[in-house]
């Protein structure tokens, strides 16, 4: 099985590091578009930790290609999923009232408990086997066996649904429920791997996957499933807690290394997710575990970190810290350095400091023999008071920070991922919260908030773009990673974020990467003009004019409608004329397009390039273009517009008065024809509604071109508006020529 490289969500001050000996074996699906270094087995990406002063980055891996929602909002098929199903998405607990500020007991119906109850409860039957034996056992069936085991009878039916429509989230849930019900390991692995390549933020299914492997005795694979999930969503407090509980069950408590392994897991958890506003349960689990082991100094150290982090239960933590101090002796919960420092401070305050006290102070803590019980109690109480007092200032500052964020946090009603669209109020709340944190918070807190936001708003490209723009001043690799994750996993069919990624790579000088991003996206989502034109402009900017021309000619050839081909023909003509300085080739392109589609835009653009040259030399071509338009099958109103401009051109730039008079007579004939049509309409002989609508659309199109491509009323003649002739009224021309005989 080939290893698929996968990146951790960027950026974090601390990375989730599992160690080289536990490299994940994941699916054999390959990345479709990526920079060259992502094709290597391992890459090291600069994270916010490095850019913003954090710790060293961990080995990371490239994200797999996947499909996702094509529209800005999730599809109707996605919206069929019940919004309250906790199995489908990450459920963040701790929705307590601020006034209580204590973690209430979970009700049986709470989202977190529902997730736990919905997860498989069966455990491995090998209860007597040692953890080492379980962990060293083969991780599931071999690849050869995989091909020999037949899939369940209904598997293909469920698989076909998601294969034909990968955006059908409901179909995925039915497939996963089916394979879990059938308890078929190979089919389950295939289904879960495919699902996670598209929806990696569904934490509940990572636990289901791990439980499935555990039920089959594959302890190592179960652990890998947890690790893989935590690489995808390191901010998931629930998944961290499930993973640590799994380690407690699978590790041998009699082994000396077990305690250090669990402590390392807790450390990774709080480093990755501990700054989340709703990470209280994770911190409490860590504190309770150290307390059970009797490591009171470790508990104090954890509280010292926690009391400075704005979390939902900040006041509850400080109260528990006070209880921790009051219920234990200072020499048990303080480090040696802090204990000695406090003894000296108290001695100095009580008048026992100075040189006489130095010898006594050098005695290791806990060795001094205080014979007076009253003095001993007083000293202990004084030390406890000093310890609490020294943390009070930190708590007060933290309380102020919490108060500034509380309104935003209350506005987050769905902190987990779901395909159902978020309410507008929640989207606005995320935007305002991010703006506040960018202005007032530290770079680390901004990064964490962005990561939280992107779990809940993964299907909204505006937040991915906002994150990338923010990181441009902090980490180039961070920007690249955000774009890569957005484009390859969550938003594979959103053009804007792909165009921005390509532009970013081009700015960094990675032309091949920029070219590959656009090409791959166009292969996956063909037919978008904005993408094809960006590919053309990229080649033009870097001097590849032949490739730019080839791309436009290919678009003309493959245009699904005549109007689409005409659009690209105009773009090609402008490229040939303005960039390659070839009027003849540009003229040929537009004339060929006119043969396929008599669009007024084609005539107007042909006139534009003809007028851009020498008018005397191009007079025949200009008049030929006018004649084509006037004698075409365009609506009479459009033909009158071209006829009017023909007369105007001959009046201003022509060299043959006979041509001018002939053009004038032809123009009057068209006006009479228009009057005749109007009289028929007044007499009840009206045009068919379809033809009438087509005529109106053409007139609007022509008017837009006159005001856009032909530069308002100046057309291509450089006329000011006050110098225009009003040829719509046949008798307004009488000031120059007498009316025609009747």
C-alpha cells in the first residue's frame, strides 16, 4: 500500500507529533495537483509556530484530492441530513450558562453522550491478551486476503450512490451505517477512507473507525485511526479525550513507560487544542489524571498554564485551583525553587531575613524542623495565601479577556462541521469575531480562532481566503497550506479560491505550480470562462503567446454554444491585435466567428480593431464590416444602429461623396421599414413574443457594447457626445440635406 502524505491543519503554535515509529498507513489515493515537493515521502512545512515564535514543525504530508460542494451553499442533497445528528459532525460540549461557570453533569441526551452511545460498544474479546501482544499483532487482514473476502450483498448499491454523487452526505451516512452494521472490515475500511478524503472534520466517524478496528482486535490500526483523525482536526477536544481513554485501555499500566506515554498524549492534546475557548474538559481530564497519580506539583504547573487561557469555565478552574492549594501542603504542590523563594520572602517580611537567615534558607525544603505548631500552621497559611495571591492577577487579566470574547462565543451555535448551511447571523458572528481577534489578539490566538472557524465554516470559501490573506504577512508556507487544504479537500469545485491560489504561486515565482493548479481545476470543472481566461493571461504574462493563442482557439472550438465561441473569438482577436500586432489575423478570427454567429458584439469588435488602424487604408474593410451588419439577419433596430454609424463614418472620414449619399438613402430605407413595422404592431399585427424578446435582447446587447467596448457615445470614432448625429429621427438630418422626395 502506498503511503498518502497528509498535512496537519495549519497553523498551530504546537504541532501534533506522534513520532516516526508510528507513521500512519493511509489510503493509496494520490494527490492530483500539488507542488513538486509534495510528491516526496515527507515534507517539512513552516507553520505558524515557526513564523510566530512557536515550536518546531512536525513532519507533515500532502492532502488528498477530493470532491466537495460545488456551490457556495451546500447542495440540497446535503441539506437532507438531519442537523441535530451528532454522529455526523463534531459536537462540542460545554454549553453551560455563564452565570453558573461550572461544568454541569451531562444528561443522557447531551450531544457528547449521544455520540458516545451511538459509537460501537463492543470491545476486543482478547481480554486476557497482553497489551503488547495486541499492539504487536498484525494490523488487520493482509492485502491478499482483502481481495479474497467478498463484500456484503448490498454494498455496491450504497457505494454506487456516493460514487455517482460524492456530495451526497446522506448517502455517505447510509453507506457507513451499513458497513458498520455488517461488521465487514474490508468494506468498512474502503468506505471510511473514501468518506474521510471528502469530510475529514466529522470527528464522530473517526471514533467509529477506531472502534471498528478495535472490535476486530487491530489495536495498532485503531490507534492509527485516532492519530489520523487528530491530524485532521487537532482542535477536537472530544476526539483527544476518546484517544487518551483508548490509550488508557490499551496500554499496560504495569509498564514503566505507560505513565510517560499518557502524559505525552495529554501534553500533545493541550498544546494542540488547549487554547480553544471550549477546551475545559480536556484540561480537567489532564488535572484529574495527575491528581490521581499524586503528582501535585504537576497539577500546579498545569493550573499555571490554564489560568492564563481564556476558556468558558475560567472561574471554575480558579476555584478548583484554590481548593487544590488549600487541601495540600506547600511543599507537596510547589516546585523546589518556588518553595524556597516563598520561604525567603516570608522570612524577610517577618523580619527574619538577612545574613542570619541565609544558612537556614539553604536547607532543602521539607527538612527544616519547626517545633512550634502554631508557627508551622501560620507559615503554611501564609504560603498558601501568597501562592493564590500571585495567581490572582493572572486570573483577573484572564477574566477581562474572557469578557471581551463572551458575546462572540455565545453567538457560536454550531462549532462543529456540518454540511447544512449556517445561518447568516452565525456567519456574521464569525466574521466579526475574527476581525476582533485580528485587531486585539495575539497571532497564536488568531490562528486558533481561524482553525475553529474553518471547522464550522469549511464549505465557505470567504473564510479560507480571509485566513490566507491574514497569513501573507506571517508565513508563506502557511498561506500555501491553507489554499491547498481548501482546494484539495473542502472546496475542490470553487473557482475563486483556486484562482487566488494560482495567483499566489505565480507571485512566489512558482509558475509551473500556478499553471498546474488552473489546469487541474479546469479538468475537474470544465467550461468556466474565468478559469480559461486566467490560464491565457498567465501564459501571456510570461511570454508564451503561442500557448495563450492555442488555449483560446481550443476554447472557441469546444464552445458549447455559438455565443460562447464568439466570446472567445473576441478575446483571441484582441490578443492577436493588441499583443501580437497582427490586424490581419485578428480580422480573420472575427470574420470566421461572424460566419458562425451573427452577433452584434462581433461586428462592433471588428469595427473597433479596424478603427484602431489607419482609417484611410482601412476604409474598405470598415465599410465592408458596416455592409455585413446592415445586410445581416440582425433585428432591424440593430441594423439601423450600424447604418447610422456608417453614415457618420463617411461624413467624418470618407473620401467619396457618392458613397455618403448612397449610405444615407439606405439608412432612410431602413427607417421607413422600421416605421412600417411599428404601424403593423399598432394595428394588431404584432411579432411573435419569442421574436420580440430576442430583438429586445439584441438591442440591449448592442447598447451595452456601444457604451462599453466602443466607449460610450464616442464609439470607435473618438466623437464627443455633443457632436453625435441623431439619426434615429429621419428629419433631423434635414439641416444638412433636404428630405428625400415623396
